């Protein structure tokens, strides 16, 4: 598989269209649709378009391949991302739910992953770096702030993961 990651650096705050689209994406109906339909369609769309099109439309998304923590089977999930210098960053937001996504548990158990066709190694971002890294992510997907508040109300801190070359 070829490299399917584009560079994602947003030097300024998102515009009104990006904020409006993110606000819609964080609504209950959109989250329901995302959890039950988008995740299947995104895998097909991203493969068919070599990483250029996903249901997230304007938000950068790529396929994360992990090894199942219990089964050892290959698992594929479409995940939004952004860059922090040379590191690719992903958030285990799960739409702000009370639980981390399954892929997060898989990469903790086996940190060697493939993301957008690149072999990478996952490293959890220490909490003292969260404010700086979230500031970058919020410029890419403004709904992350809402997801953090919802997760915090449920007693969860959303983990951030950076993917480094293997």
C-alpha cells in the first residue's frame, strides 16, 4: 500500500464552515451515523480513493491498522489526524463517550501500527503535553473541545497518541 497521508498543519483558527461542519459532526444523530455507518464506508472510500476521500469530507482521515489485543487479528479503523512537527497525532476521542475506542486498547497492547500506509509506532502523549497538542488538534477538528467536555463529565480523559516512524 502506498503512503496516503497528507501533511496537516493548521496555523490559524478554523473558519466558519469548518466550525459549522464540526458542530454538526458532534450532534447525536451524526455521531450515531458515524458509529454505525461511516466507519464501514470510510474504509471502502479511503481504499478506493487512495486516501483522498472519507465521510469526514474536510477533515483529514486515514486508515489505522492495529493488531487485535485479544485475537491478534488485523483491525482497520478510519481515524482523523493532524501533525505535531514530524509526528502524526490521533485522538482516542470515541465521540466523547465514556469509553476509549477499541483501536486504542489494541495499540497499547501492540504499538507497532500502520497508518495511511506507513509503518509507525504508537506512543501515548503524556498529560502535561495535552494542552499544547490539543491546541493543534482543535484547529483541525473544532468538535474535539466538546468531546473532551463530554468525556470529562463521564470521568474519562481522552488519550492522545503520536505515531512515530518505526
